[in-house]
């Protein structure tokens, strides 16, 4: 799924741009989930005026159903601020 960046007030690049999540839990519940039902989000509001680049774990929104977890934990992405690239659209 594509990583959604929120709160960026300047140009940025995110690596990786997509993440693959392995889910564990009751099969009958996991089978009801698809890529449209959850989002991989990283909120960068607090870091907007900080270091030139940083790593941050993604958050799953709106959250996973009870009994379902991400196998291996949530991945991290690297966000780098850049003034040379056109501003990428960030979510509100």
C-alpha cells in the first residue's frame, strides 16, 4: 500500500513509497480486509521544522480489527525534506 504523508509544510521525499504488511489473526477476519480498508500513514507535523531527514514508523488507519496484528511489527519510512523538488501533495 502507498504510504500517505500528513502534515508536511514543505517539499519532501518518502522512502519507501509503498509498504507491504503481513497480517496475523483469525482468518475469517483477515479475509475481510483489503488494501482499501486500511491506510499506511506517517504524520510529520512534529518533525516539520526539525532535521533534514528522519525515520518514523507508519500508523495503520483506521486501525485493525480486534485480534488482528501486523506480523513483524510496523515498518518505518525515511522522510527527507527537499527544496529542490516540486511539492508533493500531502494529506490534510
